[in-house]
C-alpha cells in the first residue's frame, strides 16, 4: 500500500484497485481508519480525536489530489506524493 503523505506521526496511504467509495487509509500509532474522500467521514476504524482532526484538515486541503490519486490507483498507475500538513 503506497504511502502518499506523512505528518505529525500520521501516515496516509492508498491501496491499488481498492473498493469504492473512494477513500484513503490513515494510520496513527496503533489506530487505523478509512476516510471517504468526498464526505470525509470515517468509513471504518478509529482515530484519536487530534489525529482525526489533523487528517481531515489535511484532506480538505488536498481533496482534488486525493481523487486524482484514487483514479491513478484504480488504473494501477504510480501515485503522487502529497504535501504534508504544515
């Protein structure tokens, strides 16, 4: 699963050929969640409040890039790295 961004101990990844709806994986310490790109709702899993807030803030800033990477993952093309939250 390619890593597309990392910030404040949060890792953002995306699988190739993953199931719909378009989403990304957030890993923080021992917690993991799947986040819907369009709604930014957690589809599965759990994150501590602060990690969730930072991941959603980052996703709002990079939603178009996330959708672009989702399409690339669907087409099995290399994914682009996305700037971390600063």
